[in-house]
């Protein structure tokens, strides 16, 4: 860890939504640059991070890629929401049911005392699958408006969307930068390692 990044402000961002919507692929795209071809279902949480230079300031985004499957998340839910700085709700635009689950996810977040000042955004993933779309933009926009969340539609898979994925996280980072002067302690490495699953551990050697 460079001297630069150790002095960076750290923001915890959680990524929430049904299983299979592409949370792992989206966060991997943002932190690793590539499309993860054969992701396994996330167990507990996978941590990813990326440090950005915004107006000369170092900002570290610590991204919690959470599990969508109930059995893989239930023991972790309290940890997800603790001291969170921003929440990204993801649905799959080719799956109406993943969109219909959003109010439950949003409700869970509120039940865990995430304050109204914590930014939340809505991301519809898999826009590359144009012919299979089940959630029209207008319907998603209406839901987003009802919660006053910004809506983004993108694809973790389509290389042409790579910069858009970056832009979504950057937008959030700018918002956090201007709102939150808080300096968090670095999580201890042991707690991070404890939660990583086997595959991530193997990949960690060559990851960001
Ligand atoms: N076509 C397409 N497929 C995608 C995209 N993003 C993810 N996928 C596929 O969707 C499936 C699920 O992706 P994941 O990223 O593992 O989904 P997840 O939300 O992390 O699922 P859990 O970890 O179980 O909660 C995988 O087969 C991915 O290849 C995308 O933008 N377009
Ligand atoms: Mg996952």
C-alpha cells in the first residue's frame, strides 16, 4: 500500500440486489477492468477496491460486493450496512423479478438505519441483452424518481460500456467527496482475509 493510498479518504460502498443480476461482474469491471467470465455466486462478501484521484485528492472506494442469495448473506447482513457511505442497488433489466425485488432491498437498507444522507443509486445491468429486456427505462425511471435515486443503465459485459461503469462509480465518488469529510480507519487485513472466499484469495495475488 503506497504512502499515497494510506492517506486517502476511504469510503465504504455496498452493492446490493438479487442473485445473478451482475453485482460481482460490475464491481470486477470497475476494479479489475475486465469482464469476469464465469463468476461463482458470491458467498458472504467479496471486497474490491480502487483508488481514484479526484481534483488532486486520493479517494479510496472500498466496495463490498454482497451475496444475493439469502443463504449466503444472512449471517453477514449486519456487517454490510455498518458505517456504509453509499449504496448501489442493482437489478437485471432482463429480469422483471429482480426489478420487483428492489423495494425489499431498499427497505432492508432503511431497516438497518442507513441514514437519508447516505447516497443511493439504482443500476440496471445487462443492457447488452437488448432483445431480452423486461424492464423498460421509463418504468425503472419512475421507480427511481419515487425514491429520488439517480438511475443508470449499463452492462458489465459490453466493452463499449466500460467507461460508463467507471463514470457511475466516479459520480458517486464525487458526491461522497463533497459530502463526507470522515476519515476511516483501514480495516485490519485479517478481517478482510477472513471474509474472502477461496477463489478471490487465489486471484488476490494478481488483483488490484
Ligand atoms: N449479458 C450479460 N451478462 C452479465 C452481465 N453481468 C453479469 N452477467 C452474467 O450474469 C451472471 C451473474 O453474474 P454475477 O456478477 O455473478 O451476479 P451476482 O449479482 O454477483 O450474483 P450473486 O453473487 O449470486 O449475488 C453471470 O453469468 C454473468 O456472466 C452483463 O452486463 N451482461
Ligand atoms: Mg456475486
